[in-house]
C-alpha cells in the first residue's frame, strides 16, 4: 500500500512540473534572468558605428528576438489556415464540377480520300463526329414523309404522308432534268471519221476477197464505198438505239416505291451512312457544274438500281448506269433503261481481234455527250460481278473516256466517288458452276422472273452500301503525273506492272493508245479498286466464314468461336468498318443460321453448340465466296508470314544437314525476307492490289513486317553492339559508300567478300542483316495467316504442273486447258494432296495463266476467234517446266 502511494506522489510531481502552463512560466523566468544579465549587450563589428542596432536589422535584447519570433509564428499559422481554406474550397469546386471524359485518339475512318492524291483543302470536310454516326436502315427512313417530316416542314393539320409514307416519299423527291443526247451522237465528227474508216476497210476486204489490185478499174470503188457507208450508218443507228438510256423521273419514282415494298420481303435492311450522303451533297455544293462518277464494286444485279435508289431519296441526281448487253432482256431491260441504264457489248471487238471502230466511236461520243450535258455516270470498275468474293482487277475503258473528256476540256473536272457494296447473303445465288468450269447460263425473261420469285421467298439478311469521300479527277491526275512512284519505278515495281485489258468491254484502248496515258488511267482505276476494297464493310457472314475456313476448318465450340471473333473484331477495329454490332455470341448464331446447313453445320457436343464448315465440293466454294471478302485485308500479312516460315524451314533443313543436330532457335534475315516477299507479290499480281499507285510496295511490305512485330507474331529485336563494333560498322559503310584511298585489288577483294556474303543461297543471307525471330506462343497465329493464301498457291502449283501437256509443240484451246487445270486441282483435293476445296476456281486459273504469259512461259494466240495456249521457247522442255513448278510450289505452305 505504501508503494502505491509513493508511485502516485511521484506521478503528481511529474504532472506538476510538465504542465503546459508551468513550462511556459519557467521559460518566462529564464528569459527575464537572461535579460537582466545581458541587458546592455551589443553585437560587435556587425553594424556601422553610431547607428541604432534595431534600425539596422539587429536585436539588442532577447525580448526583441522573442517578439520577432512570435510574429513569424503567428504569420506561419495564418498562412497555414489560408492554405487549408483554399484546399477545402478547391475540393468542393472539383466535387461540384461535371466529370470530364478523356476522349481516346480516334483511328482513321475507312472511306476517306487518299491524302497524298487529294489534298485536304480541296476535299469536302465533315465533322469527325458526323462521319462516325451509325449507319441507318434506309428502308425504314423516309426523308420526305412521316412524322419526322411533318415536325420539320409543318405540312398542315392533315398530312397524308403520315399514312402513306412510301408513296409520299416517291412523289415528293426532287425532280431533275435528264436531257437526251442520243440525237447528237451520229453527226459527231468522231463517229463520221469512224464510219469512213469502216467503209474503207470494207473496200480493202472486198478487194482481198476478189483478188483485185488497187489500181484495177474493173472494181467500182465509189459505188461500193457508198453502199458500205450506208450499211455502217444503219448499223451505227441500231447500235445507238440499243445503247442509249431513256432515264425518266416518273419511272425512277415508281421504281423507288416498288423497292420500298419489295426489299423488306427478303432483306432485313439496307444500311447506309447519313454522313456519307452529306459528304456527297457538300461536294455538289462546292462543285455544282462538275459531274459525279460513281464507281461501285460489283457483286449482284441488284447493284444497278440500289445506288440510284439511295441518291434519289436523298435529292441527288441519279446517274446513267453502264450495264452489259446481257441484261437487255424483255421487260426487265426496258425497266433498267428507263431507270438510267445504258447497255454496252461485253466484247467490243469481234472474236477475230479486229477493232470495231464504229462501236468504239459511238460509245466514246455518247459518254462524252452525256458528261457535257451534266449527267452523272455510274459504271462498275471491275467490268462484271466478282465470282470469288474478292475484288477483281479493274477494266478501265469507260474511265479512259472520262479522262479523255477531261483532257480535251469537254468537262472542267469530275468528282470520283468509289462505292462499296456488300451483302450478308448474295441475292444472285452463287457462282459455283462457273468456278467449276461450266458455262454460264445466259439471262432471259424466264430466268429473271423465276429468280425474282425465288428471292421473294428466301431471307438474305442485310445489305450495306458505303460511299467513299469524293475526290477531284484533276487533282488525282496531277498528283499521279507528278508522283515519283507513278513514273520512276524501281525494278521490283516494274515487274508488278501489267498491261490493262484491251479486248473486254472496258479495254483502255477505247480512246487512248499512248502507253503513258494507259498507265495513268490504270493507276487511277487501281487506286479506286484499292480504296473501295478497304472501305467495304465486313458483314457477319464474312467474319464467320473467314474464321471457319482459315482457323477452325475442323469446327469449334461456340465459346471458342466467340473468343476468336472478339480477337478479329479487335484487329479490324478502326481499319475496316464492321457491318454488325452486338455480342459475338449472337453474331455467330445469326450468321450460321443465315448461311444455312448447306454451308455451316451445327450440332450439340457435350452440352455445347459445335459449329463446323461444310468443306465438301461444291459447298466449300460457295462458303469461300463470303470468306474472300477479308482475304485482301490479310494478304500482305500472309505474304510476309508465308515467306518467313519458308525461309525458316530452309534454314532448319540446312542446319540439320550440316550439323546433324537440332537447332533450338532459328532466325531469318530481314533482307532475304523482303526479297522473297517481292517475288511472292509478283506471283499474285493479278489476284490482289496490294498497295495504292502512290505507294511503293517495298515500303508497304516493310510496314507490314513492323506491324507483325508489334503484334509479336514475328519479333525483330534490336541488336546491341559494342563501341568497337559500332566503329567497325561505320568504317565499313564509309569504305563502301565513299571510297577510301586504298588499292584497287583490296577494294575488289572487299566487295567480292561483300557479294559472297549477301548472295548466299537463293535469297541473300547477310551476317549483319537484321534477324527475324519466331515466338513459339504465336505459332498458331502464323498458321492461320499462312492458310489465307494457301488456296491460291495450291491452284497456281496445279496449273504449273499442267503445263507438261503443252510439250512437244502442242497447242490447246484455252477453255479446254482451263478444264484440264480444274481437273488436276480436283484430283489433288480428292487424293488429299490439297486440303483446300476452294482452290477449284476458274478465275484463279485464268489469273495464273496471265502471270505465266507475262513471264513468257506460255503464249496465248487468237486463231480465227479461238484462243490457243502453247509453250514458248526456251520453256518448252521438261527441265525448264520443272524449274517453273519449283518456283511456284515453293510458296505452298507445308
């Protein structure tokens, strides 16, 4: 008890001495004692004599020092209170402010004009948000009728358009003047010169037939000339009557109303971007007297009227549409003619190859008269419908007429509008018969009526139309003529040039024969096809067919397909416009139902939906049509990965042969890879347009390689060098580029060593070359990219193997040789040597023959209208054929 009291007493004493007020009193006592002891203290030698210390900033007593410290302490406390109040007010202000959303950087919008060929200041601009507005279904939107029209235009208390929107829409659209120009064609000087030339050629033919010499007066040349001229004039009149368009406002409105009623019967919608239509309207406002040239990619007969349908209902002048004369059938041909179609022969020249000067002159003059009269024009830059699903090489004959009209000042300029059209399911059926080598069934009234009845009973999903940004023809011509890549071609680019078609409907020699003019026109046409292909929207069936044929050929559960589609959508995001939204699960189910059991099979496995493509012939050929829409997008990546894998396999083979052991990591040189990619691109020159004419293919391939490295499908680590190595490399570059004062023999030895080190093997392998690595975790992605072009390389390999049938001087009719090639491919598919049934394609065979003809492997001659295929020397031996087969087969993935 005593101890506890002692502890309490001690704590009380401690509390007394350490009380806050007590401590302050003790400090005051101590300060007073210090003041008394040092009251008269002065700071020596710090201030001038005779001056007051306080006035000079000093302190004579400790009390002054204390007062100054107390003032500073109070000021610091005041500043701290002010800072605290400011922070509190800022916090309240931030809390009351609206939340600011940081907008991510927007990717380039598909469908914009080329910035190199069409300067920004000359293009009609729209706000970025307007350009990114979602597409709308134009079948459910009427700009001149309905409740929205009533709110904007206030038509009155009773508007019958609310009850009959489609009829009101058709009657209220804007009327335009469509002058008929056919009467001014035959009197034109060009046509008259062509008639005179044709009559003179008839005289020469008659002399040759009779065996009469030119100076033989027994032949009455004048009377025969007059008779032939009358015959050609009558023929010219018939040509013009069959060609001309009779576009009518009344028929256009009736057709619009019919389409509003019929299209919903078999299509879920027709999607288009309102911003794209606004873009065209602004271009018209900026260039009111300039004709619009619409250049769609051709997929279906429905394309002929759908562009006009959209333009009509948005108060834009409908164009005259170029169509093949195969559509000039009873009833339907007349409807198309009054809707703006003018018909052209599918083969301008006779089968003998003799030019039809009269027909060419009438076509050229009619188009120029239409442009001069203010008509807009629409024609399909590919010439005909694509049979494979991917864009075809351009046929630029009508485009050459437009360029010629611009060159001779018939028109001041023209606005080129590339158009992309895509379908979830093709309305025209399929092109399997033609791909198998069978003849096309010609169009007729009965077949057209039957097809319409069949279409109305089926379901074809969504149709999508995209209008690219209009660009000036004059600017494009000026840019391509000034462009270094348009004329100053590198050797690799020179190999990739090809002579445009001159025998088909759209042959470029319709108006121009000069090589530079033909090359300019071909560059414009290729630019348009490239832009249109890049702007084509990816539909649900395209995405599913691409995944099934290139990644899951043996099928996959729905969950795996959903993950794969999510990855594909991420890769395409911002680069290609997707024609669908929603969850990937719903997209796959919808696309599988739309394609049907004939193309995609569905079954339940272990309680989960399992989807598998039907890979038997001919089903897989039709399925590949939808997959091929995405092939051009991945073509360059497939070229790079295929070549890289080939070089890797060759390196592994050599390493195993030389060292007899396993090499853990194999790399390939970048220089060798790029050289091989150029060779592969040359082989596919008639299959794909890999870059724009204003770009260099080498640069595009290098950029593709860098993109693959960023996605880690391939790796390109930077090499690290020591300081000595850097100095040695710099010295070597100086020796090679600048030349130093050394003996010629030493220079010869140096460059010989360089040549030997850079020409090792078929594709050069330089020890100092940047190395390309192959990440093991991306092996499956590389297999998918290899499979993208595998059907084409298998077809090319089969065609090369079929060339042996032309040995010993044999000549085979082209159509028969194509059937032999199709038979060879079919045999390989049946035997399992080729796992791609879609390799059976007459279009691919024809493109391969064009490549072989350009390389002078074969010769295709015209013998009285029959095209014959034969080998050219020195490739008419078995040894040379084996080399050709090896050159092609090397690109077939294992």
